[in-house]
DNA sequence: ATAAAAATTAAACAAACGTTTGTCAAGCAT
DNA sequence: ATGCTTGACAAACGTTTGTTTAATTTTTAT
């Protein structure tokens, strides 16, 4: 559970904070606990991040910047709209899988009112939404006239993926699942089908699969 | 902003707590602030709820019980699978619209580790998931063999709806929207189409609409 | 009218909070 | 050797936290 010591204090603080914030939320975690888990004196938190909220700022900036990278080169790729969606979903899943705690903190703290980071959030969210505008055009949607639809569909996409990780501790008690490469491959496939063709698409795929297996 | 006084103290405490928890999160709100907003002495919180976490327990129980009602009579209705989904989405939207703060607290606190309510959460989530089993059968899904799909699709449904309300404060700066009856009608329609037929369904509907308007 | 019960209050509690302080040791140029 | 900077530390700062106590008012029942 303890962090690898050799790393620099600043990085150890970030890692510890991300893990703790993801588990219990920003407000529920004290600087002493962060310092303890990072094997660092509490004073170093003020030294490197000015304040506790400074840690959250650094974490959210990291989250948004890396999340933005998902869409960065999408426009330049010469692929179909469907493959475009599939690629985005694959990248989101890979991102959230690789940095689960970071993504959970970003997602969980996003709607909470923390005055010191309100501006940061608004700026970053606007950036990401504007990136989605181009994608909409490929699905007969006018970014201006149908903007409200983008406000529904876009957030739905990210929430669909993250929800899977958010509920993992609870879900693990209900279903017996091993979260290995094979599972994530199926997750990407299922979410892509669901987002592209809905539950009807899922049902059709299921029929095709069972028909293949039976015949 | 102040709560109507005539109500009973217990209810005033709940209302104030739900509003504050929704805005800033359970851990970030103190009992003194709850007491102040509820116009109640702090000691009344211990008196009526034993402790601060007792308030959260009461809130989550209320949330889950009312959320369960959404699916309660679904089995008895003689409607198509699609209409079934549409009805569920309509009810979820209506529920979250009518009790936005309650839903936000339930959704936001669900993945956070608060030992005192871990058991409550596990129990209620299991209840709701089991209710979804029946619905899956109507879409060629085997609740046993395809259980993991239910673990993906089910949570996606609720998260799609709630995400819309979670991001409202941030979204309102980006799009100029009035959240009136007409908007929610479109929200139900869009989410239903998205969940049933994906973005392809949305695109098809858009083409049909514009064709109707042009012709 | 009166006693018991319930509801409400102000005040105080120890514990935990985020932050600041002053100090010390090591590294480095002068 | 000297003075200066930087990284790290323990200790203490004043608040705020959730909770409890004991006293007081209000309600209920007899």
C-alpha cells in the first residue's frame, strides 16, 4: 500500500493524494494522512503545492490535459465516423483503466463546489466540449443548432465509461468478474455498440453471436 | 434560500443537508452549517439522527427507496420492450428533475468510501440490479450468462441521465438553455433514442426531422 | 393543576483540521 | 572557512470539527 520511496517528494504527494481522494473524496482526506502515505512531512505539502487545494488543482490539471489528448489527433485520422467513436471509447477506457484513481478524482470532484478551482474547471470543460464539436458534424448534427444535443450525448459518453469504474467496488460483490485484458476488450466492444446502436445493437450482436455458436 | 419554517425540525435538517451535500459533498459540510440553514440547534442533529453520518444514511435510504419505485410496477405493464425503456428513462428524468439534490447526493456519494454506510449501499444496489434482470430478458440478454453486460448497460443508463444534472452549473455557461418542460421532454426523447438506437438513431431522427421541416 | 415526557437550547468537550513558524543540515559558490 | 540557498523537519498556531452535557422550555397525560 505504501508508495515507492525513491521517487521525488512532490510526485509521492500527488500519488498519495490521488489514491486517497479517489477513495474517500477530496474533502474527507486531511493533509496529515496524505503526508503519511507519501512518507513526507506535512510541511512539504505547503512547500510544493502552497495549500491542500493546490494539490487538487495540480491533479485536475493533469487529468484534463491527459483527457484532452484523447481527442487531439482524431481530426487528422482518415477513418469512418463509427471507427472514430470506437477509437475514442477505446482510448477513454484505456485512459481510465491506466489511471483509474486520477479519472475518478476528476469525475467525482467535477460537479462539487470548490470555489478555488471553479475557474479551472469551467475553462477545461469548455475546451473539451469545443473539441467534440467537430465530431458531431460527422453524425448529421449541427454544433450550433443541435448544441443542446451535444450537451446530452457528449457527457453521456464519458459518464458511461467512468460509471463502470466508479461502481467497481460495489459491483464486484454482485458479479464474479476478473478485470483482465479480455474483460476490457469486451467492455470497449459493448460500450461502442451501445453508444453507436443502443441496446438494439447489443441485442442484435447477441443474436449473431449465439447463432454463430449454435450453428 | 432559507427553508420554510413551518416544517418539522427533522425534515428541515434533511432538506438543508441534501441541498448542502449536493453542492459541496458530504465530507465538506459541517453540522453547524446544516443546523444554521435548517434554523435548528446543532444538538438536534444528534437528537434526531444520532450523528452526522446518520443524516447521510437517512438521505441515501430515501434516495434508493424512491429510485426503486421507478421499476416497481414495470413488470406488470403490458407494453413493448422499447416503450418499457422509454418509460423507465422518462421516470428517471422526472425523478431526478423533481429531486435533483437528492439524486445528486445519492449518485455522488455512492462510490465514496464511508465505512458506516458501506453495507447499506451494497444492499440497495443489489436490490436495484436484481430488478433490472427481468428487463434484460426482453432484449435477448441472459441475466446469468450476460450478467457482466448488465453491469455495463444498467449503470450506463442512470449515469447518462444524472450526468446531465451534474454538469448543469458548468454547462449553463457554455450553452444558453432554459430548463423548462419542453427541454425535459426533448431530454427524455434524446436519451431514449440514444439508449435504444445509439447515435445512429439520433442521426436518423435528425435526418427525418430536417426532411420533414424542409419538405 | 401537576407530574412525566419530549423538545430545544447554550455551552463545553476533545480531537482533528490546514497552515505557519523557526530550526537544522547539506550543497555550493566564493 | 564563509555566506547563501534549498530541502526537510518537528512543534505549535488558531480554527473548526462532530459530539455531549446539563439545564430549560414546551408538550402531553393524568
